[in-house]
């Protein structure tokens, strides 16, 4: 854990204010800055101490050497680093970060220092990427690519907080970076206010990503990745002093808002961890990007600039209070390494070897044996724990199965109880139904033991049934409601009874009540239901296995279909190539025929130009002509064989090797015998002087000979290639 390094720099007074007010009211004493009254009387409540305090005479080189150089060196070693300037408008922030041609600022000095440090490190190789962005009216713009506007901030587990779509340039030297900085400054937003002619209207962040790894055993060494942020913040401003309006007013509002959120974040971070509440990093894009640098994994330095004029005292006090709070923030910076498996294994082996050397150096063999015993015991305990865990898991699984089985049995018992209850209910209904069908008075039950009602008897009361019904005979549209359907007769019977007709009631039959008997539940029935459930479960598992097998077969089938399509495409391509190859012999045959005709015309012309046909040159010409004619004929026969083989669907396997050998021997003998004669040479020289307008015959012979040889050789090579 280390605290953020905070420094204060006092800007030199402007010529107008120095002539009016004389000396500055802010006095610098070593690393303390205090506010004095006009009579050089210090104000006790306006004295502040920081890591470094730079007065008006300080230069950018001094600020860089004392404040920022250490962070740059740490960035090359793999630590994240951040340096930014904070203060009111026209207090010297941009001059501190950018500088001038005679006194370069922190950014340009840092770039050159990074490459100087890299050249001093010989055992590692580096890769540097740079980007340059601005935050203008809470919108992120890419200064190296003007088309990249309104970029978004994202967060990744490995990369951390980053800006998506931001252009990164891979650089190899400091001059390339400085050119990129100059091009980015052209795209930055500047404006004129009452306090500053060249006022920055946006926050800029120049970022360098430094990657390095060892030159030896690259696969076994960790990769270091560090990020260096150099930030030039826009200055806070009061509208009454700047006189801003319109676009400048809108820009000032966004600048003050982002700086206010930065101050809130600094306030939260300066509190103790117990009292610290939510830190509003996400309220502003500036604080979101600087989140790792504020209370995170980075080495950070803040340069707070103030103006010495008397009318800027309130703004200067606010800047110094901001710096005092920032001084209490602590960061936890560490080397950022990306370990591959090989690098991690190598590092662990080195640590083991170091420990072993320490043990050997301290003569601790007994201790090493004791450690080995303890390791073996620990291994046994681990195995025993694993075995016990396995047993516990098995017991839990069995317990769950038993609980599930008990639940299933309880569910089945409930179902059986419901069935029994339903059967009892139906039986009671049937008994009530039978009780309602009791035999009325005047009916004689002949068979008491039978469930079928007996035949009615009217001997004791002959007309009682008719009299009881005749009470309603006078009502034409009224029929009394009976208590049970068993006491009803059909309408014709009632009509006859009402008219005095006595029916033979012995012929009336009543339907006996059927008693429903529930199926008795036995142990065999329950066992059969359990067996049925087991069969159903087995069938479900078999269906699931078949479904999985079907899916796997479908996947294999799809793969075979894709492979088959690729093979079909390859076959079609081979067929196209075969068709082109088959067409080549035919075209060569036609070309050979045309060449043969041309060759005959050339021979005729050559013979007509020869003065002496019996001379050695003439013999050479005629010998070469006959050989070439034979060669052309042989080629024609060869092409004919190939074309006939194509038409018949066969392949020509045996070329005319004997004819080729015979022709080669003849051509060699003829050429050797004719060229060796001196007479041919003399005649060749004489003919050269005789004819000026036409070429001499020997030259024609040589040309013809060379032409024939080239022509035959070309076609012979084509024939051999086609036959193979």
C-alpha cells in the first residue's frame, strides 16, 4: 500500500498582475505553501504541506525529475502508472503536461524516457501501443481517428476498464509517438475566454500500453502488461470571470460537472474504509476511466496548479483542499503479469529448488524427512476424507431414494384410500336406493328372502289403491309427484285406474335393486400396481436411451451428409478438369497439322533457293527435312492413338519408344557427318558473301534445322506429359 504522490505548482504571475500587485501572496517554503496577507503576515488556516511544492521559477524538467520519472520507470517494469494535472482554468495545466519547444512537458519527456529505459533493458523485448482520446461534453472522441466519435466504456475481467473502438497505434520509437501527439492536438477542442486565449475545452487522456517478455525461453516466461495514463484536465471556471456564453457556457458546465464528480470521488476515497460508502465512479466518464488510478492498482501522481493573483485566491484554496484530500488516498500497485501454464510451472519449479537449496544449506535433512512424513500422512488423511465424503454422499443418495420411495408409497396409499371411500359411498347410495323402494301397504311380499318386490294384493282392501289415486282424478293438468320411481306405473295404467278400471296389478313387475359391491383391495393388488410402476419407469428409461441414440445417429447422419456434399463437389471439379485434359490432345493434333503444312511450305521455299542440291549443305538440309517429316508423322500417329483411345474409352499405355529412338539416332548421325565436312563450311562462307538480299542456303538449313528440332521437342514433351 502506498499513498498517491501529490505536488503543487504555482504559475508565474501575468505581466499585468505583477505590475499591479507586486509580489505574490502565496509563499513557498520547502514542501509547504502558505497564504500571506498584504503585510507579509501568514494566515494560519491557509498553510498546506505536500510531497513537492514548485514555485514560479520551477521548470517542466524539474517537475518531471522529482515527480513523474519514478512512475515512468515503474511502468516499464510492469506497474500501471497515471499522472494528471488539476486546477482552475489558466493556471498552467496544459503547459505542465504538454510544454513548449524550449521546455517540453511531462508527456513528451515521458515518451522519450520510456524508450531510453527500454534500450537499457537487454534481456526483454517490448511492444508499445498508444492511443489519444478526449472527453468533450461527456462524449469520448478519438483524437487519432476523427471518425471514431461518441465511444463507449466497457469493463472486462482481464483488460479492466477500456474504451471500445479506440484506435491503438503500434509504435517503435519516440519520434513516431510525438508525430501522433501533434496530429491529435490538431483535433482537440480549444476556445477563447476572458481568462485564457487558448483554453482547453475538453479533458485529454494519452495512454501507452507497454508489453514485455523475456527474450530467452519465451514460452516459459510471464508477459508483463502495464498501462501509463497521462491526463490533461480542463480547468474549472466561474462564468462571472470567464464571460462564457453559448457553446462556451455549455462546455464550462460539462467541465465543472466532471471535475465536481472527481472531487466527490476523491472525498470518498480519502475517508476511512469503515466510513466509506458508495464511490460514484460511474457518474462521470472521466472518473470511470481513471478508476484503476484512484484507489486501485496503479502508481499515481497529481499535479495541482494554482494562479498566484489575489483575485484567484478562492479558486486556489479549493485546489489546495482537493490536493490535501487526494494525499490521503492509498493505492495497491503491483506488477501486472500474464502467466502461461509453462511460465507458472517454471516459476513453481524455481521456488521448489530455492527451498531445497535452503534446506540443504541449513543441514536440515531430518526436517526434510519429517516434512516428507507429514506429507505422506496428509495424503493419507486426504484419501480418508475423500473416502468418507464418498460414503456420506452415498448414504445421502440412499436416504433420498428411501424418502422418495416412502413418498410414493404414501401417495399410493392415499389413492387407495380414496378408492375405498368412493366405493363405500357408492354402496351407501345403493342401500339408500333400496330402502326407498320399500313395499307399500296393501302389497303382499310373497318371497321375503328375495330382493325382488312381491306382487301387490288387493284382497283385504280391494279398491284402496284406486280410491287413493281418484282423489286427483278431477284435476286434468295435475299429476302428483311421487316419492320414488319404483312406485310409478305407466300413464295408460293410471288412466284406466282413474276411470274405474281395475288393472291386474299382478302383471306389474318391479326392477330389483342391484347392489354394487366394491372390489376388495388385497396385498396382491398393491404388489401388482408397484410392479406396473416399475415397468413404466423401465419403459421411460428405455425411451430416453432410444431418444439419445436417435439424436446421436442424426448428428452422425448430418456429418455424413456434409462430407458427402464436399466429396461430390470435389468429384465435379475433377470431372471438369478431366474434360479440359481430354480436349488438349485434339487441339494439339489440329495445331500439329497446321504446323506440318507450314513446314512443307518452308521446305519447298528452301529447296527453290538452293543453288546446288548435291552440296553438303543441301544434303544437310534434305536430311534434316526427312527426319523432321518423320518426326511430325510420328507425332501424328501418337496423337491419333491418343484420340482413338479416348473415343474407345481406353488409355494409351505404351508410347512409340522404338520410333523415337530410331529417329534420334538418325538425326545424330546425319548432323555429325555433315557438319564435320570442311567443304560445307567453305560453301557456307562463300554463300554468305554472294547473296545480300536473300539469306544463304546454309543459313536456311540451320534455321530449318533449329526450327524442326524445337518444334519436334515441344510436341514430344507434350506427348510424354499427356501419356504419363
